[in-house]
C-alpha cells in the first residue's frame, strides 16, 4: 500500500515540477530576449544564441534539481502525510525556481549595465 501512495506522489510531483519549470523558463527567456538585444547592441543572431544557451542551462539545472529531490518517504502511510510531503516539495521547488528567476534577472541587468558602461566609454574615447 505504501508503494502505491509513493507512486501517486511521484505521478503528481513530476508533472507539476516540469510544468512549473517550463512556464518559468518560457516567461523568463521570452522577455529576456529584449535584454539580450540591448546587451549585444541589436545583434539579433548573437542575442538569440546567448538567450537559447541560458534557456538550456536553466532547464538542465532546474529539471536536474527537481529529479534530485524526488524521493518521497511516508512513515504514517496515509494520504494526509502524502499531501503534506507534496506541498512541501512543490513549495520548496517553487521557491527554488523563484530564486533561479531572480538570479537570471540579475545577470540580465548586470549585462545591460556593463553594455551601457562600455557604450559610454566608447563615446568618451571617440570624442577625445
């Protein structure tokens, strides 16, 4: 009976974790393309390639982490415990995804700031 509940837990957790990862990734990298175009001064080919590499890394990190924390152990062997374990796992994974989102945004803004600094430096060099 315990094995059945654990398999039910896996069947609930995995699709939710994968869908959350997909949703956050699509939202981040669809909107991140604008930052990449700004960072790479409108060069769409390199901006698109870099954005795609970031997206691939995001998927690998997050799906890997979701699988790494997959284990569910039930001690009381009841559905209440299963729901509590799932809410803890899905909640923890959601917090992790949120942190990864802000980590990526930090890199986008940092890249934009560096590009702006380089642009300002280039203007000063050409004026002198």
